């Protein structure tokens, strides 16, 4: 179920998923879901939320062609809000072919196609009752070990920090460890940018989680 890589305008160099969600999958013409770069055509299918999640996990697991850091950036953008998604794509020099994340182009001209059902949920899940999911309890302070992941860098940087610290402290610790200017860094966690004055605890950063780092272009 991996993608095929073939070249640019003539359909080579296109990462096109050989992947389906079911025979009853149907896209709805002239109906759209999502905002900004995350806007896609609406769709419906007889599928549960759990089945859809399993399909999405399988999709990302089987991305074997193309560049890994581009796939990771696209995935992070899909998991973010529309404004953050746009920033993540821009910072990775990923262009949109149709103003939607469903067709992305990396700096080398390779095209990555993303099905709408990877980006947005269906218009409804059949027979599903809405359940309120409470937010996890806020822990004011704990010592955590974080993995800082930066595009183009082979290995994560591991940092220990107390979550009572603001994200600026994390940024400075990471910059010192990797020989970077902290003012050129932007950190993202759980699909949102960590602002310098936010405490890590208020952003629900917990032990062994991954924070993504991007270096702003000069």
C-alpha cells in the first residue's frame, strides 16, 4: 500500500497512494470540509471512528517512497490547526498544487497526494453517540525528558526540563545543545506553536513526548 514515485508534470515524480478506505467511500461534489490549507472535499462512508483511525495509521506507516521528513511535515500539518499547518508547510518549503494539502510539492519537485479522508473526518460517523472527552489533569510541574525533532537532522536531541519553565527556556537549551541561535527557532507541539511565554505544563507537555523544531530561513 505504499506510494509510487514516478516525474513532475508528466506524472512521474508523483507520490500517489494506492490506498482505499472501502467500497462505500463517496466524495461529495461541491461540498467542502476544513479551513485554509486543510480544506478538502467532503466525504462519507460506512466506517467507525476506530476503523478510520486504523486506516490513517496504516496510511502513514506505509509511506515508503518520497522523503521521510516531507511526510513527517505533512502529517504534522494535518494534525495542526489551519494557521499552524500553513506555517509548517512553508517552513519545510512545501508548496500546494491546488491550495490544499491534498497535493503537495517538495523542493525537489516531487508531488505527494493525500486523500481527503486522511485530512478530515467524514460528514458524520453512522450510529455514533457524541461523548465528551475531558481534558487531562494539568500537572503544574514535573521533570520530563523530551525529544526535539528537527527536519533534516537524522537523530532527535534529548533534553530534560521541568515543565514549570516557559518554552523560551526549552528553546534556549536546545539551541545551546545543537549550536543554533534561539531567535531563529520555532517549536511546535501537538499541532500548535509553543509561544515563548507559555509554560510547558500549560501546553500539556508530558514525559517522553516529541517537540518539533524548525529553523526560520535567514
